[in-house]
C-alpha cells in the first residue's frame, strides 16, 4: 500500500492538501490551480486515492467534490507523517522568522489537530501587527489561532521557576520546535 501512496509529485501535493485540510472539499479545477499541476495528472491521482479508500467524492452544484475519508485505516498515521514533513509548516516557520528576531518557535495545537493552550508559541521580538496580519491572510484554519509571544528574558525566568505553561509546551513530544536558538538553556529541561 505504501508503494501505491507515494509515487508521484502530484499525489504528494494532493495528500498534503487533503490531510492538512481534513474538513475541506475540493473540485478538480480548484486543485489544478491550487497545486499547479496538469488536470490529467490530478484526475488520475484522485482516482487512485479514491480507489484506495483515502478519498470519497460527492456531487454538489453539478461539480464533483473530493473529501478525505477520515475513517481510512491509515488516516491518522498518514496525517501525522504529512504534518511532520509538510512544507506548509516550513513555510509558516520561514515567514514568521521574517517578522522579527525569534529565539524559539513551537508549532502546536490546531496545526497538529489537537487541543492545546496555544497553537504558536514564540519567544523573541516580533512585530505583533505584522504577525496578526500574516495569520489572518496566510493561515486559514477552522478556529482562531491562539498565539503566545514572550520575550527571551520572560521565557528564561519562566524556565527557571519551572512555569507549568512553558513546561507543558516543551515536554509535549508531539509539538514541533521549528526554531531553537535557546538550546543551551533547554538541554537539561526537555
């Protein structure tokens, strides 16, 4: 089955699209534009993914929409692989780093399909207006993104006093530490 899953660039793009947006519905032309792929390769890969059981389809307003099958036997595992290897998370990290001087960036919560106190934990100096603009323009999610931004000094103080909020973020092994310029302070903690 794995050999059938990861065979083409178009299929990988489709897997990312559907598994990172599990509630999304997409039609063929929309996917063609969004993924910048030929319509025939999109059709072929959609058919393959549907025959495996990963996708379902339905007609709405004379268009055929494709939806991920959340009951697919490997749905959670595939989603975890895609989330952890996704260029989308890399892009989020890169763009956030352009907004200021980030010492630590932890991606969690909504990006990993779990409920946590914060979705983005940022230690450093960031322009909050640019950050809010980036989040509202670039990151479309089911619910508002919860962000926590603290200074390096505040973070180090919280680390020193063993603050529960900071400890929980750092100890959660599912969280993705995307930027870490504070390794020497965290070595004994995590």
